[in-house]
């Protein structure tokens, strides 16, 4: 599907945006983004 490096970059960007959402008091969005990034992480292995 996608290259492994592209998946790692997408995961890092999603995690960074999740931290931003936590700082903006959008806890639900942050948790959902972390779950979405784990989907990319799990698909690597």
C-alpha cells in the first residue's frame, strides 16, 4: 500500500497533531488521533 517510511511520517504527524489537540483542550479529538496513529503503527508489522 504505502512505503514504510511514509507510514512512519504519517504516524509522527498524527501524533504531533494529537498533542496539539490535547493542549487546545480537545481531549476527545486527541484520543481519537492517537488511536488512528496506532492503526498506522500496527500496519507496519
